[in-house]
C-alpha cells in the first residue's frame, strides 16, 4: 500500500460496496450502489459535512469534481437518496475492508511495532455510544428508562483497537454493535457484545499471543474464562470495590514469596518518579467453589515529595515476576489509548461520531458509524504508509488544521487525485520534494 496507498484503500472499499444488494426496481438506476456508499464515506474521510454539496456545485460550474477524482464517484446522489439506499445495509458488510487493511498491515510488518507484555499483541476492548435521542428510535436501538419516565434511545458498539506502550497511533479492528439479538429477551450489553466479538474473531486475530485489555467491567470470571477458552490472554483493570474477595486474599499475604514488591525510579522530563509495584500469583477472582485463579499486580507512582500521581491495579493470566511486572503494568496502562486515541478522537477530533448523520429505520445509524470508524482507520494507515501524508501532518500544528485545509482546498479547487492534493499542499508548505534548498 506504499505510494498509492490511498488509491488502493479506496479500491478495496469500492469492491466491497459494488457487491451491495440493489433493491431498486424499474429503470431508475442512474446511480451505482457503490456511488451511494462512497458518497457517504467521502464525508467522513474528508471530515466535511458539506463535501458532496461543494462537489456538486463544482461539477455544475466546471464539469469535474473531487468526489470523482478522489473516490471514483461517477454520479453524486442527494443526501436523502444515500440514506434511503444505505438503510437496509448492515454494518458487517464493511468488515472485509477492515480485514484487508489488517492483513496488509501485518504483511508489511507494521503490526510488529504494536507489541506489549511477553511480545503479545494488545487488543483493547471498550464500549461507546454513538447516537442518543429521546425522540428518534429504530428496532436496532437500545433504551434507557429514567426515573422521570422519559426514555433515551441510543446506539452503542464495542470498538476494539490494537494498542502498544509508546505508540501514539491505534489500529481499529472490526467493531461489534450492541443491538437487540434475535431470540433474546434481555437487552444487549457491552459484555455480551464483547463475547460475540471473541467468538467471531478469535481465529482472525490470533496470529501469535494476544492480550486483551479492558476496564473493571471485564475483570469477572465468566468473561475471563471465555477469553481463555478462545485462546486469548487477558489484562483487565481490577478495582477493590468490585473485587472484595480477591483483595481480602491479597491483604492477608505477607511480603516475600507470596506478595512480591519492588521500586523503580524513572525519569519523566526533568522529574524523577518512583514506581512502586506489588504483585501476587494464583489468587481467587471470586468466592465459591472452583474460582478462577488469577495473577494480580498494582502500581503506585509518586513524585519526589511522595505525592501520588497515579495508582491502578490489574488481573491477568500471565505469571507475574520481578522481571515482567513493569512490562505488564505498561501494557495495562496502554488501555487508556482506546479512550483517548480512539473513542475520544472519534467524538471530538473532527469525526463527530455522536452526531446524527442519519438514523434510518434499519441499519443506517450503525452503518454510518462503521464508515466513520473506517475513515479513521484509513487515516491511520496513511500515517504509516504514505510519506507525503505523514510529512504534511507533521508540518501542520494539529489534525484539525489539516482537515480545515482539506475542506477549504477541495471546495474551491479541483485536483486530479488525492495525491495531487497532497503535492499542492507540500508545495505551499515547502516541504518534502518542494523544500527550498539551503
């Protein structure tokens, strides 16, 4: 995917979208199915809600537009046509594109840079809302009943990502949507969706050891056993208030062979911080007969004045020793990237995941969310594989600045390709092959 990586990415997506079922009848077939899908995707990729409107105006004025040159969209449908045609399409239709990108990153060795404890791949699991309303609902909505009697309808999903200590990027994997399940009377939830994700994706992602990361919600026997059953390791946050049995055992252990401890002094900037580790192996996760035995560790970070800067604890199936406890903790702390680098980015850094781009009566809301996450994945891939994209992003102060420039340029100028846009931006910034000789 180097060099023309954007063209290849769009080609993968176009192939999948070309296979969408066309439910139209009669002769009203002026738009291809892939035009509907690519038109919706282009809005998320360019982070421009008005991208299609601007390209329609450009086509009328100049006979050409960036939707065609970037995404090979032959005819631009109107918004209502896009929503109507995409509503019956389940988000799982896009999963082959996620898979192709994952396979390409693995083949190019990029995933080798995403490693954690015991050289395992770290996959963080977390649920996030991407739509809520007290008026709009559909059969795929979950709902929350308030004491006042009001009902909030919402859509949510588990959004797994590959993370690693020291890696600023995350790699989005197939999401799992939290939605009412056929044959189930109970409302779907994050843990149930995560269990489905394990069952459906274990063979796909288990190319070597994989460690699942999750918050305290995941640190319970049924899910831990399910993870082990499917061949995953786990490293989950473990809070005292929800794991009283485990902490009663830990508190009874005497320092020494049963309760290990050590301290490390680590320089952060100009300051020295002290990391105090404690760990214990083979402690029961819950009370009762035959409890799952897990390994527990914690870290307390203090400054030179002994002020606590950070404290957390985890459970894992990896045996804990003085040689690997620091690596375990570093991997556990990498979980925050799913919240900051993934979910927070999707909600606040231009992707506007929680915005209602279209709700529909069937799958529209979840399909558009899957496209939005896929656009984020495209941007991540370009950061690894496209030198020109990487140079421009490094030259501009923020992600927001880059997409502001993309929106302005594509509104007023037509480029022969995405690469043509990047070359124009490099000339203006005088970087890369257009840097001034000194």
